C-alpha cells in the first residue's frame, strides 16, 4: 500500500496542473471530441461553448457562499470550540485520519455542501491536536467523504424522481426514496463505503513520507478577531457608527430572524436541506455566533480571499457543459455504453457512463437531464427497474468527483493546498469505491 500510495502521489505531484489549467485542457479536449465524434463544425463548438459559458452563474454563487459562510461559521468562537472539542477524540495520526473520514462521510450523506466544508474545517482542527499527521492525506480523507453524497439525503437525482412534476414522470412515474436512497442495495453500498473508506485512508498513511504542517500556520485568529477601534485614520473617538458596528443586539436580532425562518421552512418542507438552505443556515449562525457585526465582517473578508478559484473556473466548466450537451457528446457516450449492456450489466455500465460524463457535466441535475431519457428507456427495455437505473447514474456522478478538481475547490481553498497535493490519495479511493459501488449495483 505504501508503494502504491507513493507512486500515485508522485505521479499527481509531477503531472497534475493547477485546477485552472486543468479546466483549460479539458475545454480543448471536449472541443476536439466534439469535432471528431459529432457532426459539429468548429464554429458550432465555439458557439456551444460561448453560449453555455454563463449557465452556472447561480450555482457558482452558491458554491462561493458555501465556502464563505462555512468558513465564517467555523471561525466563530463557539463553533471553533465545538470543532476543537470533537478533534480531541483523535490521539494519534491514524485516529485523526479515521475520525475525519467518518465525519466527512456522515456530513456528506446529510448534505453535500455541508460535507464539503465541514470535512476540511474539521481537518484543520485535527491537525492542531495531532500535528504529526500527514496534512495532505488528512485533507484527502476529508474530501473522500464526498463520494457518498448522491446516495444520501440530498442526492439530486433520487430527490428529482421522487418529486411530482419531474421531467421523466411520464416515463417512470414517481419513484419514492424508499426505492432509491433507502433501498436495501443503496444502504448496503453506503455501509460498505462507511467501513472501507476510513480503513483505506488509514492504510495509506506512511509516517516516513508524511508531509506535516505547523499548526500555527492554520490558526487564523484574525478571522474571529475582536477589533475595538478600526478607524483607518487613527481616530480614537467612540462615534455612534462604531458603537453600531459593535452592537451585539444587531447580530442577535438578525441571527434570530434567520433561525426563525429556518424553523418555519423545515416545518413546512420537512428535512429538505438544499444548497440555499444550507447557505442560509451557515450565514445566520455565523452572524449570531460572531456576536458583533464588525467581527462577522472581518471573518467574511478573510473567507472571500479563498474563493478566487471557484469564481474564475466555474464559467469554464459551464462552457464545457454547453459543448457536451448541445453537441450531443454526452448522448454519444451514454448510447455507446447502452449498446454493450444487457439486463445484468446495464446498472454497471450506466454507472460507468455517468462517471465519465461527470468529468464534463459537473452538475448532478444537469447530468440527469442529459442521460435520463436514454438510460431510462434502455433500462426499461432490458427489464431494469427505474430506481436502480436512477441510482446507478447518481452513484456514477458522485464516484468520479474523487478525481475531479472542480468539486475539491472549496476544500482546497479552506486547507490552503493544491489539487495535486491530495489527488494521489483520491485516485486510490476512486478505485476502491468504484469496485464497491459497481459490485453493489450488479449483485444486489
């Protein structure tokens, strides 16, 4: 295992470029495939790319906010103490790896946005308790929990097919979550991953080659600092404006207003933690827990510094998605896998096709919109249950996130690492989880 891990990490360190350069390369790869595999002309592909470039603006803003609000919440005194207390459970590097993996798996199962942020933030607290742990592997372990998100409570595909009025309702009707998220085959796959992924991450630990970090470098006290006088001109006058900025009542009433809405929303909609609600909850808890508006704003200022990668890269992924969908490339991939399937292997090939398409269409809902008509029709002809087909595509979408820098950006921004630092470990998690999910879809 040490030899395999060392080989994988060295390859990624040497050849994996920065995520921005990765998306540029991916753009030209998809452009070329569109020319050779579809009837599209060069100008057609340019048009598909440009027209799709801004299609993920709402999603990009949601991702920026999940990073900013999660960072702000975690930097609040109350939440920092909670994470610090939880981090004391780990007494050794091995325990730190296992604990962060389990926390990330559970958080991602509850909600993918929550899991992306909490795992990385918790890892930073763990390294303060266990400074000898390999920081790269610790962050990779935190990110590895993300592999279960589409089999969890916030899985977009199983929730879509369970919602009245979804675009495939005329084909498959409504598919309740008891047949997808809470189906026996899905729960067995989840259980297997909850057991094996922490063990695998622990086995990848090699103390001789560990890359450690000084915990002092992660202690961003300035993000939660209390500033009594922040006048840039140096004035010591206690003005009404400054008293207003230090008013705890402002934060208290604002925070309570947000919490009241959350309670009302959950009462009306049940436990529907979509991305907007998670951001809303993080935001108002951050306001409440920081106590003073000026402390909250200082933390926001520090958090925004980490969002550059998301802001600049998401439009390029939207352009790639535009080329994949409009040119018909995504359909071509799906149809090829369908053509080599039978009733037994179809769930496996649906899973694999979704994993490939996920590289280029980084949106669970968007990917389902492209693949659903093909996969559901083919599955029906081969006698495969619609729920199994939907979950096969869902798991494929989650699976290759392990080596897709797009989704690692929030965790990497929080950790202060590059994609190449963790992807060597994530490749190994990709192989293990792929075997488990594939076997689960075929045999169960």
